C-alpha cells in the first residue's frame, strides 16, 4: 500500500463515520420530537377530560344544590383552592426535581432502552 491509498482509505473512513453520526443524530432528534408531540397530545386530552368532567360536576352539583351558579361556583372554588396549594408549593425542591425527572425520563426514554 502506498501513501495515497492510505489517505484515500482514511478519507472514506471519516466520511462513513460522519454519515453514521448524522444518521444517529437525525434518529435521536425525530424520536425526541415524536415524544414531545405525544406528550402535547396527552396534555391536550387531559385538559379536555378535565374540562368536560368539571362541567359535568358543576351541573351535577347545580342539580343537587338547586342552583346553577352555586354548582359552577363550587367547582370554581375547588380549582381556586388547588391553584392556591400549587402556588404555595411552587418553589419546593422535591416537586421540581420530581417533575424534571419524570419529564426527562419520558422524553429521553429511548436512550435507556437502546443501551440495554
């Protein structure tokens, strides 16, 4: 083998490694995007369930209390209480750590599966 063949072989090797790296990056990126889209759809579905469940609960309470505005006011009061509790615990380190850990595990789960 002469020097030109060695240089040519090294060039091809570098090109192949670059193509592999680009392919892996594209695969990882599409997996992350897919997981984020699924997460967004899950959140949107959860919000719809919460919305319609809240409306149903408000009408149920309105029927039991015999006052439509009291039923909706009660449901609104429950949400106000939940908002107040979330406001109080917003800076809790354990809550932030748990949320961050859960979100990271969900989005980057494919890396853990691949390494097994």
